C-alpha cells in the first residue's frame, strides 16, 4: 500500500531505508521516541527487516523527488474503550509521526498526516483519531490543530520515557488531541 501526495510518497519500509532512518533515530527529537533509538546502521537494518512486514499501518515518509526517507507515520486500530472485549469494533486510531529535523518546518508533516488521516477515515474505518504530544512539543501541537483536531486535555505527569540524572523517572505532561470522522468530512 502506498499513499501519494503532491511532494511525498508514504510507503512500507524497505531494508535499504536503514541509513535514512538511522539519521533521525540515532538521536530521537522528543523523549517519547527514546525507546526507538538506533545505535548503529546494523541495528537500523535489523529494524527495517522487522518493519518490512508491516504494509498497512506503518509508513515511511519519502520525498517523491528523491525517494529519501525523511520520517515515519503509523497508527493501529484499537477499540477506543479500555475495558472493551476482543469482539469490540476497532475504529479508533492514535497516530505517531516523526520527521527528520532537517526536513521540519517545510509542511511535510502536515502533508503526510493529512493524507494518512484521509486514508484511515476513508479506507480503514476510522471513527476517531486521537494523538498524544508532550506539552513542550509545540510543533506537534500546532500540527494537530492544523489538522482540525481539538485539544481534549492535559494529563499532568502522565508518563515517563526517560530517567532524571538521579535515576528516577522523569514524568512528562501530555496533551491529547482528537478528531472524529464526521468532523473531518466537513
């Protein structure tokens, strides 16, 4: 599966993407991606082999002109209700996006996310899409708002991705945004 926009192609990852992905995952820009950190090209190649199997919900964001991977976007179906049983409808998605710092501020994240949201709503049965972002990640918050998402709240000291210098968890405030299909279509 591929998704094409004016300047981008969203496509499944390939083993040859390892160097491009290593470029932005050797030092993740925000703490929530700390667990995805890659320490070597070899590790990146191994990760690309794992990602190659996912062709429906996890996409490399590539420049149409050159084929360079400049980021990634993914979301998987979930019930949207924490206590739902396994037969519940999975019509809720929580996308995660990340862009190489060198390509930020050029509208690529918006272009990719807008196309991905359209894909989720029109082809994957999404009823609701929600996103979490750190309270200090203003560019991600701006992206959510530009996509028409409404700010639903702030979870204070919600989660920890890294430790403080003394080894204790560093808890972060998390902002939640969401949009419904009926809001997207207007």
